[in-house]
C-alpha cells in the first residue's frame, strides 16, 4: 500500500498543531508524532532523556537535536507510521529539516506537504494562557475557547485538568522568539526544495481550520 499522507504540521506555539493533528490522525487513521508529547512523556517517566530535556523545555528553548532525532527516527520507522504520519512540532530548525530528509530517504519515503497554521501573536498568547490538559488521557481544553463541561475536570475521564509548566507568560514569550528565530526559517528551506507549503487561516474555530486542512489535502 502506498503512503496515505506524510505531513508536517507547522506553526507557532499555541497555533493549534496538536488540536488539528489529533483530529486529522483520527480521521486518516495514521499516527500524529508530536515531539513535544514524546518529550513530556519522557519527563513524566523520569527517564535520563526526560531529565535532560526538562531544563530546556522549562526555559522555552529547543531541546538538543541529537535527543529529538533519536525519538523521531524511532517513531517514523515504526509499523504504526507505515501508512503515513503527521509530524507535529518537528522539524523546528533547518538542521532538523535536513535530518528528516535523510531519515525519510533511508526509509524510501518523502514528505508530501507542509501545512502552516497562521495565527496572530496576540491570539496564540491567549490560547496558551487558556490551555488546560488532562494528565490521564491527554485531552486538551481551553478555558476561553473549548471549555470542559465541568470546571477544570476532563470531559472524558473526570481527572483534574492541569496547566503545562512551560505555559507561564515569560516562557511563552521566549518560545515565540525561538519560533521566529530558529523555526520559521524551515519554511524557506522547504520552499527552496520544492516541498509544497500551504498556509491555513488558523485564527478560526477548530472545525473550520480542520475543514481547510482536509480540503487542501483532498480528503
Ligand atoms: P511543543 O509541545 O511542540 O509545543 P509548541 O510548539 O510550543 O506547541 P503547543 O503544544 O504549545 O501548541 P499547539 O500548536 O499544539 O496548540 P494546541 O493544539 O495545544 O514543544 C514544547 C517544548 O518541547 C518546546 O518548547 C521545546 O523545548 C521542546 N521541543 C518540542 N519539539 C522539539 C523539537 N523538534 N526540537 C527541539 N525541542 C523541541 O492549542 C493551544 C490551545 O488553543 C489549546 O488550549 C486549544 O484547545 C486551543 N485551540 C486550538 N485551536 C483553537 C482554535 N481554532 N480556536 C480556539 N482555540 C483553539
């Protein structure tokens, strides 16, 4: 069977990559590979990798490429990713984009598309400030835009919702700077290479953004 869809979801912190990626992954039955989620799980489990990553994440800095590339290589080579994948939060600098090309080449695969979620800075700051997550089932809510039915409790499993450690205001400002300085140049890399890059108007309700994404992907 050929690849269903090999996609990178791109955008600033809080642009909605996780939200859109989870919906699309369910619809296409392919995995969403979020380097942020993989790192948070390693931190939660207290693995050596997690301990190394935590200091960078709490400061809003990028975790060293060597750590990230090991995680991504393993995820892309897994059976689950054979029919296709949605990368969320990776690549985040040009060196990671070049490494991704090599990993895919070694697997005999290539990227189909890069979808960029465009959202103004003031909106991403508000989205991040309002984000709450479920530590048990990983559902994500927003007290401003997508509130849970009962205050601070997960709709799916009833656990108390928590705020991410790196969602404090100072750290968010640093994450935005890192996005502009190190991550945005990845788009120029793909444009030069000829990989299709599509910009979506992501300052819209969740279902409208998903509809734009699906219509672009032709599903
Ligand atoms: P990571 O976890 O990747 O965080 P991020 O890129 O900063 O993105 P976020 O998870 O904050 O946002 P999102 O775009 O997924 O938005 P979401 O859907 O949750 O990375 C965290 C850290 O890990 C990094 O700082 C770095 O240290 C490290 N790291 C990760 N990958 C790395 C890599 N490749 N290399 C090096 N280091 C790496 O939505 C946000 C909120 O808005 C939610 O509350 C949601 O409910 C709400 N929302 C979403 N869509 C909408 C909408 N359309 N309307 C209204 N509200 C919405």
